């Protein structure tokens, strides 16, 4: 029996599964409490991992065996972590004589083998979502032959905190293990990583098969961000484009022999477009039939050009299988193009009496020419810094906006309205896009010309500037309440920018002007309308409540008079 201990400290506990809900139902002069809900159904955990793993053939010369890794995962569908003992059982009888199996447990998990035919992993916490329970360290068994294969079956059971077995805890999982296979390796290309807008570079994609078996057809995947382009559109490639990326999957037929090296019959052309700034180009190779189909493939379009072909640079052997080293199938190039983007802030205007609630639309627009993205780090490219006008209180703020003090410092209180808000922009902002925000403002004091400040700036308080923006003068705008120009008609709304409203788009069209709680019209400014949303509805609700209360008191008094009589 071999015992495998976890490498790191146990997972943080995410809290119990149980939660208590109280439902209140209110009617005219009555309030009723609903009974506590029944216990929620037990969660069903899904086991997973690679469908198939290839093993390097056994080294007959006595050298150190090369091991392949297969991660065994569990998906917890609940929003909270599960706390309770769980056990995973591995049936290894299917790989006897094919593979030797060892374990690399994840945090808080312990594994032990029981001879060569089974193993058990135990733990007491499962985080929400997908997590890796253990890695399988797989090596070809002594005496195994090329092409030999078998399966490992994983099952599981779980017990709650009260040691009660759960109803349907785990869906089982089976993975196949095969000795030998191709090993497709992508060669790194020597690009100029600091191009200028419009610069074109050749990309002679080259790859080799360093495995023990042939690859039966390959899929070349090209993925490049918005500032790059490959003008060729091949007929055996499917193209998918979204806000940030273009992905081309090219199916190339043929037997790609073990030991041989291949290149494209004609090199690709990679262009830094006029909107390039910080961009990535990833290029990878996989055997046909092993590339998982993505949901976006249904929206892909075929190219109309010639067929993309690969030709051998060096020759070699023959057969087919799973890639021995998937980690070297892809290369990536990062480009830093000398370019700029003009982030232009915009604000709004409104008029209203004290007590009225209006909607302020504010944000920024990217006037280009470059798109801006932090696609490697995933961080925000900028932030909108909004200081609330004097005499007004924020009644609603966009999701993701964080209230800070008037000086911009951290604020412990996150429930009451703040005098200032920081709103992060998305990871990428297209040329012609931007960030559109909507704040609800209650006018507490009807001050003439009360102005708030809107600034588009770096994503952190210590990152005030935008290094790519050559025009900082238009990074600031105002939100004005009861200005001298208030009361006029709304201007015609600007059409929405490419990509539609919201994050990553231009301004939203202006809405129709609203009215204040006293019936005074609101006025609009350059960011759109400031529609009054508070007083009429609140007044109607108040009148209804008073009427109901008056009726109830009258009935109560009548009843007392009858009892006395």
C-alpha cells in the first residue's frame, strides 16, 4: 500500500450548504410568515478529466521513465463550498500491464494505492465550481507494447456533516490510457515584436512530429487579437470573430509522420493594423479529432480563398494516437505597437426641484485609432472617477462601481451613499467603444449650477494617467444639476457607437426627458437625458397607504362602538 499526502495546506472552508429563508407576504392590513422551506436536494458532483492520455513508450535501456499527467477534476454546482467527507475510488484493473499509476493529490486530499488494482483518495472540502482533486502520474508499464491501451474508472461517494450518505453524490468518469502517440511541436517564429501600424510580417508556420506514431491529419489554430489581421482567408479554415479575438481553425489532411518536420506551402501574412496597440498572436497544432468543438464554432464562417497546405521539410516513419506532450503544441507572440487612443469623458445635465430623483448618464468614448486591451493580465484598462454634485445623493450606482471618500480613500461603509465613485472599465475597449454608466441622483437641495466631476483615468487611484492617450484635456467632463441653461428641450441623441450600448460600446442614445416630483421638466446635456424617477411613484404609494390605514381605523372604531352598545 502506497500513501500519497497533499502538497499544500487544506482548502479554505467556504461555509456549509444549508441556508434558512424567510418569506414575507403582505396584504391590506395583514402580514403572514411562510413556513421554512424543505431541505434542498443533495448536490450532484461531476467527475472529469482528459478523455485520453498518451504515454511515452517504456525505456528499455533503463533510463528514467517519462510520465504523463492526467488531472482528475470535480465540479461542484452549488454556489457554496461543500463540507463533508468524500471518497474517490480508482479502478486500475483496466490498465494492468499497460501503465504504472501514481498520484499527485490536490490541497486537502490524501491518496493511497491498494496493490496495483485500485486506489482511494479522500478529502473533506469541495470548493464551488471546478477544482482538481488529484493528478494521475502515468508511465508505460514494463513490457507494454506500442498501441496498448486500457481504461481507468473513477467513482465517488460523499457524506454530509452528519455522516449521512448523500443521495446522488458523484457521476462516474472513465479515461483511456494509450502507449505511444504523435508529439506535435510548434516552432517559435522570430517576429518583430514592436511593429508600426500597417507593418506586415511573414509567418512561415513550422511544426514537427517528435512522437512514436504518425498524426492522421492536423488542425492548425490561429488566434489573434483585434489589432492584428491575417488577410488570407483559406477555404479549409473556419473563422470566428468576437469583440477581442479572431480565431481560425484550419483542417489539414494527410499523414504527418513521426520524426518529420512540416511548414506551410506559403507563409501567412501577419499585419499590425491601424488600431494595433498591445496584441497577442497564438498559433498551435493538434491532431485532427482531438480538438474539442466549441460553442462558437456554430457561428464560424468558411474562408473563400485557396486551400492551406503543409509540406514536409524533413521526412520520417508511420501510425496515429494521442499527443505525448500537449504543452509544446502552441506558441505565442506579443506585440507592442507604437500607437495612441483618445479616451474622451462625457457628462450630463438636469434640472429638478428638491426631492426629485434623476438619472445621470456619464462615461467615456474611445475615439481611437487604437483599441486598448489588457488581454494577458485581464485587468481593467481604465476607470471612470465620478464626484457627486453638491446637494445630491446617489440612490443607485452601476454594478461594479465602488464608493470612496471625497479624497478617493477606501471606505469601510459600503451601504450608505458615497460622495465619489470609481467604476472600472472592461479588460478591452474597442476603437469606437467605451464605457456607459447610469447613476440615480436625488436632488436634496436645488442649488443653482451644482456640478460633479467625471474623469476617465488609470484603473487605480495611484494610476492617474493614461499612457496611450495624447489628449488628456478631454479626459474630464461635468454632471450639472440646475444649471443656467436648464429647462430647454432635449438635444437629438447621438447614434450608438459600433458594438452597441454598455461596456465596450460608445454612448447610449439619450432617453426622453423626465419630470421632477413637482412636475418641473428635467433638462438634458451632452451625455443624454436626466429622467426624474422618484416623486410621482412615491406619492402614489403614500396616498394608497394612508387610505388603507384610514379605512382600518374607521372599521376598528365602529367595532368598539358596537361592543359598548
